[in-house]
C-alpha cells in the first residue's frame, strides 16, 4: 500500500483502530513492525518503505519494486527483539541475496523459538546511516501519556541523556526536548556531521504525541532508531505495546 496524500483524520482512526482491534482479537499486546509502521504513516511519521512477504518469490518481487539495497526482517508475534533472533539482515544488493536472506531468517527464527508463529518477512528500503535518534512514549500511571526524546546508542543506554514531556506537547515543547539534550551539539552539526533537520524531528515528536493521545490503549511506543538527516528523518524500527 502506498500513501501519497496525507490521510484524513477519519482514515487515520479507521486504520489505526482496525490494527489495534485485530491485535486484541488475536490476544496480542505487541503490534508487529508492519502494523506499527502503518500507524506511523497515518500519523505523518516517516518510516522506511516496506512490504510484507509470505514467500521467497514475493520477497524478490517486493525488493525489486522498492529498490536496492534492501533489508529483510522477521515478522513474528513471538519475536520482539528481532536481531537477537538473527531476524534482521541488512544491505542486500540483488534478488539472490534476498532469497538467501529470506531462507536464513526463517531458519534462524525456528532455531530461536521452535514454535514461533511466523507471519512473514518484512522487505524494506535500507535507510542510509546517519545520526540516530529515539522517540518514545510511555503511559505513566500518574501523568498519563509521556513523550521521550534522545540520541541513539550510548547516549540513551549509558548516559541517560533523554528528555521527557507529558503529552500532549506543542512544537515549542518538542524543540525544547531536542535543544536541552546534553548531546544537542551533535544534532546541530559537529565536525564531519552535518546539522540534522530539527523541524523534521519536531514534527515526529508532535505526531507521536497526537498518536498516543488519540489511542489511550497504547502503553508503550518506541521509534528506535530514527535516522536524522540534513533534510528529513526516517524511522527504521517501530514498536507499539498495548495495555
Ligand atoms: P530489533 O530492534 O528488533 O532488533 P531493528 O529493526 O531495530 O530490530 O533492526 C536492528 C538494527 O538494524 C537497527 O538498529 C538498524 O541499525 C539496522 N536496521 C534495521 N532496519 C534497517 C533499515 N531499514 N535501514 C537501515 N538499517 C536498518
Ligand atoms: Mg530496534
């Protein structure tokens, strides 16, 4: 499915509600990456182009349509941390690579968890490497939906250099969340790194706030990583957990 125009609010709610209801019906609390990214698209959050393949043949066809280099990822309700399960293979350059990676990912998933239900394999555009940022949301028992922003890797894990705001947030709040990071100079252009498109990040933060405010059944949301470019930004992995 391609989205050329920004969907209307009503279409947003319909599609998002449909995905959430389907997960509930299946007794799933974690949305699949393709589901989480479909919701992101509807809320104007940019993500890597993707298609869900159910066979090697489909995988090769989607890869050709999206364009190389390609990334393949396992889609399974039983596998949350995909790379841990050997479920992410990046930088595939042709259809032979894609078919081999497809086989390997299914094999690894079965090895990781013999009875894992496999929904398919996500074929996606490979986002060029850049400064990685993280946008999160968590439903705090006291304050409700709360939005988080930080830089990827050691900045979040080791240095805990992250900022939180209670949702809903304004674009002014979003700008503060970005500019008050200790690591902000890295986003503002540093040595060989060009400045990141701050407006694109502000827009992702505001849209994430709108997404979780509209959907109070979302307990946790994780856009990790987001590649921050000099022009625009792109979400590479998205996870949504329901209450
Ligand atoms: P998980 O967090 O479930 O292990 P991710 O989807 O985050 O899986 O993939 C692991 C890593 O692989 C990412 O952090 C990123 O570095 C890389 N990666 C995944 N998808 C892409 C993509 N479409 N383009 C570029 N790099 C990617
Ligand atoms: Mg990830």
